[in-house]
C-alpha cells in the first residue's frame, strides 16, 4: 500500500502535503494580537496559497540531518489519537522499506 495518496488505512484518513517549519510558536495562534499582525497574516496567506497543510517547529532539523547523512526522513503531524498516528507511521515505513528493496539489492542505497 502506498501511503500518502489520501486513501484510508484501516479506517483512518491521512494525507500527504507540505508543512511550513518556522521558529515562531505564538504568532500562529493569535496573530492579530501581535505587533506585526499584518505581516504574520500576510505570510500565512502566502503559505495557504502554496497549499501548506500545517505549521510546525521541529521537522527542519530532522530533514537537514537526513540530507547530510544521506538517510530518508519523514514527519507526521497529527491532532488525533496517538495510536492512530503510530499506525499510519508504521505503514509509511513499511511502504518505504518495500520501495527501497530494489535499490538495496543493486547497491544503490546510501548507508548511514
């Protein structure tokens, strides 16, 4: 099963998309109360028009490390039950392992 195409996984809905990673936590929750509210609102509108699905603060470091080490990386953002999130993550990892098998057999897979 390919994860990320919006299909249901054991009755769970999931989607693949773009996340905006930034270093400002509080501005997203109540931008109108911030001194630069116009800038925050304008930026979020630009991200929204770019089809950004969520905003978070942690994934950039993970993806940079993976790129430097030649490893795969991924992130799952969820506001739902942790158990369901873990199920989707496990299925995503299984799909990636299956997709990597031909490269591993041919010796084309980066080792870290």
